[in-house]
C-alpha cells in the first residue's frame, strides 16, 4: 500500500527530466504520503532540475562526490565527419577494419537502435540492442552476453546506458551525437575506467555540428573533425535557405496570379 511507503528514491534524476518522465514522477509522488524521506541521485544537476528538487525536497542535505582527475589522456577521442546516409557503412567499416571484439554503440532512439542492430547482424557482426522496450530479464541477458563477448556490438540508448558497467570496455562509438553536451562525457566515460585506456569514436554529420559546438564548450577540448578513409563527404551544410528551385518559385507566383478557376484548366483535348 502507498500509505506504508516512507522512502522515495529518484535515481538518474537528470535523465528522468530530460526524457520527459517528470509528469510520471509527479503522479507517483501524488500517491505517496507527504511525510517521507526523498533521496535524489543525479550525475548532473542543471538549473531546471534544481528548481524541481526544491519543490520535492524539504531542507535537503546536498552530498557531492569530488570530481576525479581529467581522464582525457586515458581516452583517445576521434571524430569523423561523414554523410548522414553513410553512417551505418562507416560504423561497420570501423568495427571490421580494427577487428574490435567489444564495442558499445550509442544511439538516440529505440526504433533506430533496433533498425541498426538488424543491419549490423546482416553484415555479419554479432549485435544486440538495449533499450526501454526490453524487459528486465532480456536486458540482463543481453548485457551478460556482451560482457562475455558472445555479443560483440551492443547498441544502447542513453537512459539504459547509464547503468552499464563493463570491465575494461575498449571502445565506445557515438553513432549519433547527443543533444545534451554532458551526455557525451557520460557516454565516453564507459571506457577507460579504473585507470584503463580506451577509444571513443564519433560519427558526425553536418546536421550535428551545433551539438558538437556545445560538446567542445563543455569539455574544453578541440575535438577536431577528420575525414574517414573511403567515405568522402558529399553532403553540404544547411544554409537555412529554401531548397526550392528558382523556376518552381516563378511557377508559384504565376499560379497565385490566376483569378478564376477557368485559368487552371488546360486546353480541351480534341477527340
């Protein structure tokens, strides 16, 4: 019974807020006793979360974990500029070329994770997807198979990846850059843990350059984009201008000048 509950624990509170689950959190809180202990855990504490916390917590004690030394030397970060439509082939190429046996791939959406997983398996890689649509038993089985390298490529969304800990994970790949700059830091932090070294590769298209700018600002690192051998970039950066051809615009203007329905009718065909 809800009336017997005296403790509420909110883990990964920043992600709950970012992923749009805060309404559900409030609904749950509304069913709990007012007199209770509430504990909130979060890797980051942005301003919006701080204001939400003040609504939930009464005179809370704030405990902060001391930041560890910069792990930059332990993680070899490489960012490739590729066409958006070439990302899957580029991912397969990187994994195959380097013969990586254990790779954690980050992607934004659950549906995209499943679609990418199918493509990688079709290419001969042993891949599995980990996201919120999987039940707990399936998640645990998939993660254990990845740890034992029975699954070589694990494709995960950010919400599930926060709890992943794999000893000596060698490679993390960002198939898509996260919209939240701090999430990038958490992602690549899955490798190079406990004094180990690791590799972080990001496949970046022109549409993600704003995300990259924010990531550079947060990390205070150059994170230069490189060309990827065999994958020439033909996509052009968006200028924000209309892509409609000038001739089409003229046709539109002529159409707007027509004053009666008869003018839209072509000449009658002779039988």
